């Protein structure tokens, strides 16, 4: 019984990781951005630098999970500064030079 339960939990975790549902460390995204480029990820951390610019449909903030921070671009309501949040979205680079990604961000799902 315990072995069956363990196998089911392992399969569920593998499925969550494959679908981008299990949180990924921001340091892993920054260390290997090409692996995550255009892929859905979930990150969990504290919202900082919350910014709403006038005349723009998108807002911006950073999420810091303790391993690093990354910019989140969203059309959703902004979280309060310092709130712990889960973010799901696609990893994007603003541009690449010589295979190096610059301007790494997560475009949050609506």
C-alpha cells in the first residue's frame, strides 16, 4: 500500500514539473535561461518593486524567492509590496547577444 502511494506521489510530482506547475528556483532560470525560454514556469516568492506606469496596459514587479529575483510583467492586479505570491507565466528574454540572454522576465498568465 505504501509503495503504491509513493509511486502515485512520484508520478504526480513528475507531471507537475513537466507541466510547469511545481515552483522553479529563480536562480535555475537565470543560470540556464535558454532551457526555460518560452516555457511555462511557476515561481514563488516575495513581490518587490511594484510599478504601475500610466497609459500602459502592463504593470511590473520583481519576485524574489531567496535564490534570486526576476521581473514579472502582468496585466493582472498588482500584488501588495512584500506579499508572498505564486506566479505562473512564460520566461522571455528581451534580447540575446552571442547566446547570452538579457532582460529576462516572466510574462504572467492572465
